[in-house]
C-alpha cells in the first residue's frame, strides 16, 4: 500500500466531522476515477461506524466546488423525495449523505491542493462488477429508474456541468480522432481493427445530440455513470440499496443513463474481459433491464424518448469503447489501469457489445 497516499488520507480524515476518532482506514472499491477509502470510526463506547473518504480526481473534475454543491443539493432533494415513498421493492432505502468538514464545508482542500470528501458508508449493499444474476439487472434498473423519477422535479438548470460535453458522442469522436492523429505513444499500429471499428460507426455518433439540439429530446437530471457497480445491492435480498457515484449528475439525456447501464447489465462478461469469446450482448438481459427501467420511468418519458432508447444503448457503448481506445492511444492518462493494454481490452469488449446490438437491432427496436 502507498504509505504516502495513506498519510494524506489520514490528514484529510482528521478534518472531517466524524462522530469520533478514525481507528481504521483501507483502500476500497473498484472505481476507475477517484481514490476511495473505507474508514472505521469509534462512535461511542464499543461502537464502530464506517464511512467513505474519497480523494476527488481533480484532473477529471476541474470544478470540485461546483461538483460538491451538485452532490449536496441532489442528496438533500432525494432524501426529501424518498421520505414520502418508503422502501422500494421491499428493499432497504439508504441515502447517501455528505459528511461535512469540521469547518462546515462539503469538501476539503488540503494545502497540497488535494480535494477530499466524505460520505456515510452504505451498509447492507455491495458493488457487483458483472450482472451474472438476473436479479442484479432488475435491482439496478429499478434503482436508477427510481433515481431519474425522483429527480424529475429537480431544477436541472441549477446544476453545474461537472465535465463539459461528457456524453456528447460527437465530441468524444473528435477527441478520438485527435488522439489517433497524434498517436503519441506509437500504439495505433497495434490496434487497427479497433480504430477501423470506430471509423465504421462514426456517422452514428451525432444521432442523439442532433435530436437534443432540435428539441425533439429533452434534457433531464441524469446520473450519467450508471454502470452496475455504481448501485449498491443487498446480496441477500438482491434489492437495490442505494445509487452512488453522483459526480456526473447533470442535465443530460435519459438515453445516457439507460445506455450506460446496458453496457454492463446486458453483457455476459466483465468490462475488461480479455477472452472475447466470453463477451456477448444478451438480448434477454437487455429486455429485463428495459422492462424494469420503464416500470419506474415509463410515466415520465415522451414517446420519442422511449423510441430512441435502443440508440442510447448502442451509442453509450460505442462512446465508452471510444473513450477507452482514446485513453489507450494517449498513454492511459484518464482511467485507472491495472495491467498494460487494460484500456484496449476494455475498448474491445465494448465494440463486441455494439456488434451484438447491431445484429439484434430489429429486436431491440421492436421491444
Ligand atoms: P469512482 O468515481 O472512482 O468510481 P465511486 O464513488 O463509484 O468512485 O466509489 C468507488 C467504489 O467505492 C464504489 O463502486 C463502491 O463499491 C464503493 N463506495 C463508494 N461510495 C460508497 C458508500 N457511500 N458506501 C459504500 N460503498 C461505497
Ligand atoms: C468511469 O467512476 P467510475 O469508475 O464509476 C467513468 C465512466 C465510464 C466508466 C467505465 C467520471 O466510471 O464515465 O463509463 O468509468 N467516469 C468518469 O467503466 O469518467
Ligand atoms: Mg464509480
């Protein structure tokens, strides 16, 4: 374990308003962006409570204050909105809460520039990396669908755009083309098939953004990072417990949230599976996610939004693959990697899934 990282985590932890002294701290979770620690805090005689402490990735999030103001406002709104609804599907409804610093702020900036924040630890739910059990798919769809429904009345215009053009697939394509032209690590030659895959699908990238700009699709408050491990699920009841990772909550298309979830929920393998024979787009998983999601949001969607949902799945998966490939060409500067070629492996699984969706396109549109 990196002792220097742990020591700044220790310094940061001491400045949050926890109910007692921190007695344990360990790196936690499998996110690709922030550095996450799980803390034990002595809350009273013989009582230990757990918390999450995170160092925000400020290369990725350039406006940490705007981001934390979003998270604070959205979690408060959700807490009120959920109050009236009770626990969904027999599951326990936990709420993510921002733990303030001792100075009463929603985040902390250390003298070295690092930005830290803390949350309550959501007990009783865990992150799953692959959707091997259909109950995980339904749980995730209900949790994210409910999230969108509860935030339907939230004033979208009050949110900061935490990453500009985050799901503008056209701009992701332009970023890819720039990275390819620069090829600053000389990696392009070894990924010709993946590059050609992007080029063959380039004309699709504008589809949803054009409809947004023409006013045919509305911007809503969306989560924008709805992969399976961003909803905590109770491993016994298999019910969703809490939606987490609110860093990218901003105005967006419902298709972003539907599509980004399909990438993980309708795949037969992990996002970084190296054996592509194991990676398939599974139409039955897609159907289950779509039906469970629509059970929550069906009532708020316009007909055009509903009609275009399959494009959400196709474009978000293509976009994510392009982002992984771009990062591979740029030398792995954005997503955390754990082995050489990790981002290329991730890009390949996404392109495999897009191919599966294109093959099943008529069925997707019929549903
Ligand atoms: P990243 O942006 O790096 O993905 P996340 O906020 O998603 O960061 O956190 C990474 C992982 O840490 C999550 O996938 C989840 O497993 C765990 N985690 C994050 N917040 C909490 C929480 N409040 N309670 C329990 N686990 C959490
Ligand atoms: C990142 O933060 P995390 O690991 O939940 C990324 C998503 C990607 C995802 C791919 C802020 O999600 O957009 O879809 O990796 N988050 C950000 O696994 O870029
Ligand atoms: Mg995450």
